[in-house]
C-alpha cells in the first residue's frame, strides 16, 4: 500500500459530537450478561423466550463468558460495564452456581436501570454504589420450569415483563434489602481477562494517580495512557474503556506473560 | 460479602406466572440451527440474506456448533430443542455434508412450525413424531447461487419466503414423504456435549424411571434431580432443560472425566 | 434411517427464484467487521451504542475474528464479502492496531454502500475497485471517548449517523483521497482460514482458468467444482461462496495438513 502522511483529524475538544448526556436514550433493550457460553445452545433459548414474552424488544449480548462461579468478580465487572451503556436498560444477569437450590431471585432497580437474576451477590456492587434502589423478590416458578435453567424459565419472562411495562406484577413482592450484599469499594483483583490477554482489575481508575505503580504477581507496572507510549513487550496499566485499571503488554498477552488470572490480587505499590 | 440467610421465595405452585400455553405466541421468528461455527464468517452472510428477503423478521441463533457430519445426532437434538421454543417459528437447519451433490432440499411443516433445509435426515425425527406434516421439495437454484453455500443462497431465501407468507411459491412442489426418513424412537447415544462438558443423550427423560441407572463408557450412573443432590465429583443423570437424559458431574467435566463424546452409546442398566 | 433414492430437484436454470438484482434491497443495516473477538465483551458495547444512536436499525455481525494486525488481508477479505451482501449497508470496520495514535478516521461511500472506520488501509481495496467513491475525514472526538475503543465511541456513533440519514454532519469534512491507499489487484496470499481449515486466498476466481493449478507451501493443487469431485483427503482449489480461490481438503483441515496460514503466499503454477 502507498501511504501518505497520516493526519490527526480527531480534535480533542470533541468537535461537533454530542456529549453522551445529550443523547436521546432510545428504547429500552434487554442486555444479557451470563456464563452460558457464547457458542453453546443456551443463549438462543433465552432469546427465543424473550422474543415470546417481549416481541420487538432489542436483545444485546454483552457477555456470555463471564468467569463461572466467581460471583464477586462478575459483580464488579458488571458494575463497571453498565456505566457506559446508558440508562434504562433491563439487565438479565446469570452467574448462578446455586441454580436449583434455595437461593433467592430478585429484580433490582438502581439509578434508572433494571437488573433481573439470582440474588447471590451478582448485583450487590451495583446496589451498593447506587444513589437509589428498589428491590423486589421473585416468588413463584412458572409451571414446567426447568430446575437447571432459571435464566430461560424465570429470569427471561421477568426481564420481558419489566421491558414491556408489566411490572411490578403478582410474581414479585417488594423487599428492603438484597439477600446477599456487598460494599461499594473497588476489588483489588483481576476480574476479567479478554481475548487479547489484557487483564481488567476491579479498581476504578478515576482518581487514581497516574504516577502510581500497580503490583501484580511480583511485578511492578507503571502507567501509560495508551499502548504506544511503552516499548513493545513492556507491561503497563492504563484506564481502560470501562474506566477500570487494566494491565496489558503492548503487542503481548499480559495474562500469560505475567502469570495473571481472574482472582489474582493486585495492589498499588 | 455479607450474606443473610437466603430464603426460598420460589413457590412450586407457579405463583402467578402464566403457563406457557397461555402465552401469546409472538411474531414468527427465523431460528438458525447449523454447523457453520458461531465465530466464522458464514452466519452473518445468512443473516444479511434473511434481512434482505424478510426485513424486520427476528433471527434467533439457536446453535451454530451442531456436531458436524452427524446428521442423526443433530436430528434428535433439534427435535428436543424445538419443544421448548414455542410454535410457529421457521427453523433454518443446516448440517449438510452433501451440499453440492444431488441430495434433495425440503420445506417441512410439522405441528405448526416450519423447517427449511437439506432433506438428508435432519428433520426426520421431527417429522416422525409430528401429529401432522406437510412437505414440499425445493426445486430450482437461484441464479448465481454458490454450490457450497445453500444455507445462504437457497435455504435463507426460502425461510424468508415462509416467514413473510410468500409460501407455497413456484420454487416448491408438494411431496408425500421426506427423501430420508427416521423413526420416532429415542437415540441411545450422546448427541451433544455442552461447554461445561455435560452430555446430552437422545433419550427423552419423560416417563423414564428415576430409579433407573444409565450405563455409559463402562460406568453406571444414578439419577439426581439437581447437581446439588450428589457429592462434588460424582456423576449423575438428570432430566435436562430440554427434556433429555443428560449425564453430568457436579463441578466437573463429564465428557472428559467419563470419556464420553457425541456418538458414545448409552443404555439403561 | 431408511433412505429412498435422493432426487436432484434443484434445477440449474434457477426455477422461479428471483435473481438477486431483482430483489428489493430492504432497509439499511449496520454490518460489523472487526477483530474484537466474537465472545469477548467489546461487541455488545458497540451494539448498545448503535442501539442508542440508531434505534431500530438492524445490526449484522459479519465477522469479529478478522485476523488481527493484518490490515491488508482484512481489506481483501472485506472487499470480497461485501459483493454478496447487497447494496446500501453501512459497514463498521475495525482492524485498528493504531487506535489511540494519530491515524486518521474515515467515512467512505463506494458504489452505494458506506464504510466507517480507521483510515489505515482497511477500506483501500474497496475504494480502489469502486466505480465511484466519496470520502470524508472524521474530525473531533466525542467528550469522554476512550482512547482505546474508537469502535464504540467514534465509529459506532458515526455509522449510526449514516444509517439514520444524519450525514454528512459537522463531525466530518470532505477529502479527496484515503490517507492509506491500495491498488485494485488481487492479493496472492492466504487471507482467512475458516473453522473447517479451509483457506481463502485474495485471488478472485472469476476469470481464472479451471485448468490452472495453485501452488502453496510447496504443493500444487488442482481445481474442482465441489469437494465431492476429489477423493477424500485430496487437496483442491475451488471458487468459494465469496468468489475467491479457496484451498481445501475434502473431509480434512487444509490449513493444518498443508501448513497454510494467513499470509502464506500462493501462486498459479
């Protein structure tokens, strides 16, 4: 390819782009956040159920590879992601090792968005950070519901009810508190590893000093604004697109090269 | 996290949830069931084609990782899955090792749902179990159709025609029988392994005695209603969310640990 | 299964199928072509953004596993794929190793379709082959945009603006040329390996002699129209469903068995 000198045409002042707050919010969507596996046969069944109960409502697949069994990491990841997605959506969240046992099920309204799923801590960080919340327990199991697939048989119909304004309904009762609660603080651990090997931590970057170094797996890692600011192969931390401290290696796979995984503790030096 | 005592708020009587049969059925969707690979570039081309011929019709991705080349397993898996998805959809099914050869192509109407795809046995179990069927052969190949991608060039336009009520049309002719037929009986084999390693068999659980043990790969496996009823690491069979006998290991990977794969024979002890 | 003699019911004259050119083109869709990873958490964020700025517009996931860092291969792959998808769509393309640096960003209109993404060569083949083009540089970064996720924060809002007829707008300025250009010629390399192991080359098959052999990784490979024309295990090249010369092995994995990967040079013997 021939290449002319590239010109930076992106103005840092934002040009004429509207600020997100000025945006129309659009119709309510149902946003899925699960450990069902993106390629398996569970997600499609949930979508078919949503289509049946809430025809015409958009379904957005945010993530189906949530680290399984790690509810605490999932709770912090979801709390970070929803900040960027706009208000008013219905989140159907399923990380549910206790499905089929007596764990409670919940509908949470927090700061204008809705959350439907198991009451096992998955929404606890969102609730703890919210300025305002309302909480309902789900009671009743639809006839014929599978004990192993509440995502399809209980949470999807309930999320559809919220999205179609059939809420509150007779299948819920108000409650004052989540059954499993958490504090609003950050989680100083790796909470997600993306397919490039970049490691999300549960530490919010806003307010963190750019002079700070992150310690993880025996390494001390400096800040950079973008990958291009460090030499190839060098580790860095930066504020990622979800507002979290993320550990990465320019042109490398940080998780593998630094020995990090979901649950690895991190700390400021 | 702090945890209060969880309360079982799910009433087994169903609370106020509507029974599935009482549900409005919603608009017709096109449901995809293929071996195209979820992450490859084929599915999006099919969806673009559907969008062109049936704009506005919802497309649901049920499964794109159907075990390739195993039409018999796929036929039993599809028959189990459609039971839970509601009537009136158009299923576009493609497991088609014979694409480009002289195998026939078909539109099947069975018990109120529609099936479009190769006439190679993929829909044979559904047809054999249906109370009523109508069958049409697809004749003609659209100009410029690829000999290797009938899913995009023949089946997608035909599924779209059904979904938009442009059916029957001049590209089909009624026929009395599928070209490749099967009986209605269960298939005593592993027909699908999910990403947790759980093994679907082709045996319908309804009517099976919970006292029965399943024999597979030299092991004898007892029933449990849910995983939590067996010790961690112990194998169990249970009625899965699609109504099939499924072999699993609590907190384990049954396929790997028991040596099971699609095609492994199973039997009642 | 019992099997009656299959009958070829597909008429090569096309039967009554409408030719693609006669089709209604349907509403404009936004088609995604990225290296974000199909199963990661980036695609859903882009879709949520599109839903916010262009509610109701269909989003089609063409490919999210574009070979990373190989812009040239991606450019040829995209050029081949769009030929079969119909006119009038908005392609949001992201293969963007330079995100966060001074590389330019662009909106291209070429032969009735639209392309939004980095101006790094990704759309250069399409532009070079188009009968007519119009080009706009994107200027301005929305307030709060992440320096590492222009797909979500710049390209998605711009693609939505095009799809909703809010274009050209004050965030673009016309320009005469792409910053990174390419010629219209084929690319004699492997440009994509699908999940079956079949190897797309960047050579268009139209006009290629079926008597020609393709040389790749020290092997010479003959033409066949379909897989069934060669013995199992034998390599072949054929015109694939995107109009490209593709190297495959009947019932085999050509990439692994022939030692091919994205970037491997190929040539006519």
